[in-house]
C-alpha cells in the first residue's frame, strides 16, 4: 500500500520492489491512495495496481481534531474492505511503503497476515502525537528503515526484531540474511513458510534506499 502516486523517491522504490519480484514465485498487488504516474509505471512493469481514493493516510494538513476524525473513519472503512480483498486474493503479507500509510496496519490485522511497515519519514515537530504513533508503528511485524536517523527515532526498547536499516550501498543480502521478522502473530512459524525477514534486498544508492522484500503475495 502506498500514500502517493508520483515519481518521487518512495514511489520509485515501490516500483522497484513490486516490479523486481520473481514472477514465478511472487505476485504483487499494489493499492494506491490516488491515481498518477506511478500507477502507469507499475502497470507497464506488469504489476496490478488498484486506486482507492481516500485511503487512510496521515498527512500534516489533517493534524486537527476534525482531520483526525476523518482519518479514523477512513481507517475503519479501509480496514474491513482491504482485509476482505486480502482474504479473497490470498494475500500472505501486507507491505505499507510509507509509515504514514495507515490502512495497511488495519487490513493486515483483520486479515491475520504479517505487516511490514516501511519507515521513510522523520517525525520532527510531531512531538505531542509521536509517543502514541510510535506505539502504533511498533505493532508491525517488521520495520525496515531507510536510514539510521529513521531507525533511531523509534528508540531501542520494544522494537520488533526487524527494525532494520535498508541495505548498505552496493551490498546484496542473500535470502535469510535479514533479521527474522514478521512471523505469524501466534509466534509460530509454520513448517516450510518464510517470514518477511527471509527476503533480501539490494541498493545502489548512496542513501541506502531499498529494492526490498515482498514474499508471496503483497498488497
């Protein structure tokens, strides 16, 4: 799931993630908060992309009582609808491509599948709401972070095992090299299954931005 549909950094990384999957092993289904160039790019790469206008996304302009109420309503609506989509399509993992994309957390919980929440944002100036939002982020099964600064704001206590920095430049992580994370919520990994942490990534960027994990089927 993704909060925008342009051709900026996070958009391009999503296109790399979804378009770079081995089609003989994985299928990607992308849900976008709006239509835009990214949808066309994904479709050109053979990736199915759906647009869900009003997808629950935390935006600075919405940080008011009225705005937060609208987000809560959108979250309730998205959670049920996207969980039904996940079950219908046999989704095995939900990947939220930005940490302001809220709908993925609700959908994954209701569909009872692991949730990988990508942390790309720095929450400076968000001090009053940050403790509660940090707790929400830490509910994810894995938290890959694009930089040490993004990771550091989460603190050290209580972070899931996959609070990860993205790949170092020019380094490829083999399957299994990332920390194990995203096991099913009952804590038991079924025989033969792979967790989100079992899948590697590569980056050629000086910022360490990823072309990262998405096992089996991902929203």
